[in-house]
C-alpha cells in the first residue's frame, strides 16, 4: 500500500509581521504534524500561498520542510501552472528530485482548456517528469473541471500518473473515477469535510488543510476508515465538522493560519495580498472550537 493511502497535510507557509518567511514557525509546524501521525507532507500547494512566493522563496520553504522532516515522511511537492511548457521546464529542472516522492500538479487555470487539452497537458508532463505525477482537480479555484472520463483516461494511458486529489465535491464524478480507474491509481479527497463520506465509497485518503491544526484527529479518522471501522471514524468526523467548516468561512489559508496562531504553532497569521488575515470574530470562533476539541 502506497503512502497516499492515508493523510497528507497541505502545509501553510508562516510569515512574520513583515511578510517574510518565518522559518521557526514552519519548522514547528512540520514537527507537530509529524508527531500527530500524518502519513505524508505536501509542500507548495494552494494552502502554502505558493502563488505569492518567489522562486527563491519556494526553494527556501521546501528546503526548510525537507531539513525538518529528515526523511521521516514522504514529501509531495506542488508544481503546476497554465503554461504546459513552463510547468514541464520547472519539473525537469526541479532541484530536489531525490528528496521528494511525487509532483502535485493542478489543472491549468484561467485559460480554461478543453478535456482534450487537459489530457494532453498532463500526458506531456508525465512523459518527462522525473517524479510520479499526482493530478489536482479543484474547479472552484481554477475555473475548469477535469471530468471523470479524462482522469480515467490519464490513469489508463499514463503509468507515471499515480493518483488524483479530487476536490470538485461531486460525488457522481468521484464514483465514476473510483469505478473505472486502474487498480493502483489513488483517489484522495481534497475536501476535509467530505473526507469520510468519500472514503466510504472507496477513496483512499485525503490531502488535508485541517490536519495542519489537528493532525492526530484527522490521521486517526482516515486510518480508521481505511481499516473499515466507520463507526469510530464517524465519531471523529462529527467532532471535527464545525472546525472544518469554520476554517473555510473566510477562505483558505486565512482560516487555517488563524487557527494555527490560536493554537500557538505559528507566531503570526499574516497573509500576503490579495489575501488578508481572519476577522476577530472568526479568530474567537476558532479559539472556542479548538478549546472544545482539546477538552474531548
């Protein structure tokens, strides 16, 4: 069973009040999620604010994560974009090939490719990538949905594509992928609140935002579900439901950064524009939810 049959955590990038990368907080976050029992780390995904990081900063963030991880967990890295040639160049020139296990690559955004365009984009990446490719379908952010037929076609035609982070929230689409995918192709949830329902129909895990702040609880939920113990998993799912909802009220990673600051993992909930910090009301709400979770 591969590592992505479990809980991946989409790591945030902590900044200080000047907007600079907070190395101390990032190292503390990596330590906490590893101690919490997650199965793998996801660096430079959406939650990391990678879109506002320079190339040098992206390499700095990844270096810190790899150093703190010390080879304990597999590390998946986000490398995507809406220019196929540029994404391919970035993957080919990626300096941490030996230290990472897979590339998480989002569907091209803004230019809205057809299904054939999506197929050719990812097939091109998979044919030259030195690392396995993990698809990332998140139509709410990119403006394009990769259909189940396209995902299955890529799974069948491209052995270098090993899975998909499916964040469309569409159960019918998820069902079709699960029904027709190749046997060793992983399908993981990209929606924290839907993880357990989606695992009940065959998904193998999650790439989670919430696991930044409650890694032990989320990891246990996923592990129980993979063991078929859905009764115990439901209890955790219901316990986490209000927190999972609250983390996204003002967008991601606004909520998760506020929660991590409340918890004391990171020192500041600063975000780079155009994102802004959580409201005082949301911070109070998150504090109450975390205290309630801690008391259980």
